[in-house]
């Protein structure tokens, strides 16, 4: 299929113009070196463990299994949650990020790309793209949100995290808190650049306030103001363990190990650094 004919590519390009990480490409069929996501997480535990530990050493300078898995989840989800959440918030579309629809590019040493296998997406009936052959039309906003949760959690992370636990001794608790923070980072970035930031906060509040979600109460998001500037920040209820690694010189700004006052100071410093 000519990608230009798929409306998901148009909306991905619009989001990508705001932030490069909001764009999730479709796998190029004429390019070698692609690995199905299901194969990575389900076919070879030793290969997965080796990848996790290598990334932990490269990114965070750690040989700790829990910290390395946390680093791996962050690297994996950065290319998944930001495109997914940006499409949901900005376009009210949900790209198909089920594990069965993702592929990774292997450069011989590491994964250097993530892509969709097919440009499938969920859309509302009023969406002009709902008549497209790659659209999965849902009844209403509630069903669209349910599709987001189903594709991201049930058909992806509920497979990925147990696989990391089995292969590399990942902490389930740390992993899910890292998932929540990855999603929060997407909402925070959108708040900074969206035309209607209030709607971003509303979506984020609903996302983390859903009792049926695995990220429920993993963190709390709030609009924080300082010297006339506003930002959307999260306060975590768990830890990614970055502070325990060689690459760390401090805690994350929203680390649970910091007091609320210390977090406030970091948030003010962040806002001071913005133009």
C-alpha cells in the first residue's frame, strides 16, 4: 500500500512535526533486518536477557537486573507510548500497537528502530478517516479509550512485562511504574505544545484515574505553575532505580524518594529553563 493513502500517516506526520518521537513509521518491506516483536519477547529468553543487560550497561552503566529491565522498558516504550498517546489526544485515533503489529530493526548489535507492521488504527464514526480500509471503527469515545487500553496493555505490556520477568528477572512493580512514567512523559510533552493544554490534562487525569487500568495510581499528574509558566508534571508512587546506577548523579525530578518540596524545586527549575 502507498503509505500516503493511509490517513494514519497524515496524522502521524502532523504529530511528528510537533515532536519527532510522536511519529511511529510502518515497516519498510524492502528493508532487511526486521524482527517481529512477538519473537523478541516470546521465542528466546536468553537472547532477550542478553539484550536487556547490554542496554542496561550501555544506557545506565548497570549490571543490576531490575534497573536494566527498567531502562529497557523506557527505551521500548518511548517509541510506542508517545505516538499512541499523541494520536489519541490530538486526533482521537488509536494506532494498533499490539505486540503482533510491532517490529524492531536490528543493526547487528542493537535495536535501532521500531515500526508498525500494518497501519491499522481505531477511529470514531465522525472521523473522516473512518471509511478507510485500515480503520477499525468504534462506537464512541468510551470504546475508543477501551481500544487504547486493550491494545497497549492487554495485547502488549501484559505479554512484555511477564516475559522480562521470566527472562531477565524484572521487577513487576518497578516495571509497571516505569510504564506509567513513560505514558506520563507523553502527556507532559503534549501539554507543552498542544493548542488546548487543558484537554491534555483532562485526558491524563482520566488515564491515570481509571481503576481498571494497570497504571491506576502509579503516579499523579498536576499542572504546576511558576513565574507565569505552566507545566504538566507527575509525582511517582514508585521508583525506576536510575539513582542506583553508575550514570546517575541525582534522583529523577519526580522520584518518590524526594520530598514534595524537593520535587517542587525541580519543577520550578524545569520551568525556569523554558523559553
